[in-house]
């Protein structure tokens, strides 16, 4: 970490409350079956667009300026639909349990690609895996998650709109991470 001004930062599409509640209700049985997993609270459910890591205050200021001023990043809100649950890695003991999308993934990927082009002149490279729309719901922590976690688990196909891209500071603590919004790009309704 640098000289006192570094903060942990990422950009993400937060889930609106109704979609977050649907995910939370669907994974409630999983919380019971996998109590040692680190579960993301419904208020923290999101799709990461770009993880910046620990960056200095000056870089945060540049990102805030991008969020406040770049008109290309202001788009109509993006329709999406919740999809199946999955895991990373795809086989063996999962390190991450995630909820996917059945709809809206291509539009969100297009936005993420545009966002990355805006970051390139600022010195940031795209993430090594690119953007795959998913919502992390749990991490294994120090104890591996059990195989077979997915039995009887499903997310209902809830329709929702992705309404903003948010620059978050992640503050790590004993109870998990707290996400503090630093800047927002609000998406408009179609035709706005």
C-alpha cells in the first residue's frame, strides 16, 4: 500500500433491491447447508465490471472524474434476468458460488468493454479473464465448500433492470467487506 492514501476500489453493477431479495431468498437453504462459507449480504450483491485493487487517492480522483463527466458511459438502463447458480472453478470443490444471468449478459458485456476502453488511456488494462456477468453469492474462505452444494438450489428467473454502474471502495473487516459508493453513473430509461 502506498503512503497513506491507498484505497481498495472496484466498479460494479449493483443489483436493485428486488433482484437482490430474490437471490437472497433462493440461497437461504444453501446458507443452512454451507454455514462455513462467507456469504455476501443481499445489500452487497453486484456484478464486478473492473477490480482496481489498492490505488492512490489521485487515481481515485481520475476515476471519479470519468464517472462524473464521460457522456459515452451514460446509457439506457439494461434489462436483465437472473439465471442459474454455478461455481468457480467449474469442477471440484468450489471457491466461489455465483448466480448467473439468463438475459442481458451481452448488453452488460458490451458496456463493460466500453468501460475498459475508457480506462485504457488512464493506464489500466482489462482484467485477465474479461467480463463474465455473474453475481458472487459466497466464497469458500479458509475451509473448502462441499461438493453437492447445488442440490435442490435454483434462482427464479426474475426480470430486473441494471440501473447504474458504481465506483465502490471496499473496506475489509472481520465481518466481511463493506462497500462504500464513491461515484455513480446513473442509467436512464429508454429514450432518455
